[in-house]
């Protein structure tokens, strides 16, 4: 598991007399698939930039290269001419360049990116995800779980402990549950093992939030007892792929449904979430208030 530490810049909250850091988890874009809602994604990103948000990548940015596709390609590539492999790489790079153009305004605002199930493996060992992370000036955090730690400091004239750390545990996710309880169950199991303020998962294209109160009691060397309470938030972060479309047709012009419709899966509400981290000093040490809302 990769762990990265960032020192974000907080801005004034619009609802509370505090400063806050706003984060938009972005995943399950599936760019290149017919149902990718590019306009909604662009509106979401523009709103995030206007609100001084940071971004966090949860995988499946491109639709190409599912696990089964990559297995087939790995087997077939032994017998393919280099020219054909180059052509496939070029086609994947073209789609990646189109996605880069959409995400370009967010460069330098990403707190890390993990891979999902859909990506392209290039012949040089890089992937569409590693190249995308490099383009966005962020750290590629691997193809499993990752932890992003946000380090907060207070002005030097503040008395007491001036440091605080917020932890975000995130992964692309797995599983095929369709009820909110079944979907969030995997994160509940993780929350029993890893401590974090946010636990994030993509993959299932829905938006689900669960808040778990966390109460911590510590004592100083002088025997002073401190009481700290916050919410640990479990969240499934949504997506931008339409499941049902009117008038969709295949390459020959005949009516054709997408994957979601063929599998009789329920349509989901597209879009994402907004995470809030609000550091403040009380009783001589820093606390971090957490919250989240559906975007």
C-alpha cells in the first residue's frame, strides 16, 4: 500500500466560521465508452476548481483495457507484428490525449491516483494511468489501496499543538453488490482494521455515504484528559458513465444497449462527492472536523 503526505492550503468555509480543504474524488469516468457523460464531468471539474478543491483519482479513467481484454492481449501479443502493437498503442494514446485535454485545467491539484480495472498497458511498461498521473503532476499510488495523509499546521502565534493529520484511505474497489448496505460492507470491514477519517471506494458507480462517530480520549504527560470526537466517513464515490441511453445504436446502425442495460442493473445517479476537512485549535491542540456531501 502506497502512502503519500501532502500539505494542502485551506480556504474559508462558506457555511462555518472555519477554514476547510475541499476534495473531489474522481473515478469511473470510462472515457471512450459511448455513455461517458463528458459534459457532466466538465461541469463537475469546473465547479471544483471554482471552489478551490483538490482532486483524488479512484481509477477507471479510460474505458479501454478491461482485465479480460488485457489477458487476451497478453496472450495474443506473442504472435502480433510490432507494427500492429504500435498501432494499438497509438490508438490508446489518442484516447488518453483526449482525456488529458479535459483534465488539463486540474493539473497540480491532485492528491494522488490509483488504478482501477480499466487501463491500457503500453509496451514500455507504463500504463494509461501512470502516464495520466505524470501529466497531472501527481503521484501514481498503485493498483491497490492507498493512503493520502493531509498535514495541517496553524499560525505560529497559536498556542499549543500546531499540527494535525487527516487520513484518507482509498481504492478503486471490487464486488458487484447493488444495495447500499451490501456496497458499503467492504469499507466497514476495512474501517475495523485501518484508521482513517475517510474510506473511499469507486467501481460500482453509485454515491453512498455512511458516517461513523469516532470518540478518542487521550491524556497528556501532566495527566490532563482530552476528549476528541469526529466522524469517520465511508463513501462510494459515484461515476460518469450512463447506464441507459435512448437511441443508442451499434456500428451497423441497429439499436444496441450498453453493459448496464444488458445486465438488468439499476441506473445510478451520475456525479461525485465533496469531502470537507476543517482543522481548528481548541483546548491547546488541533482537531479536524470531517464532512461529506453528494455533488
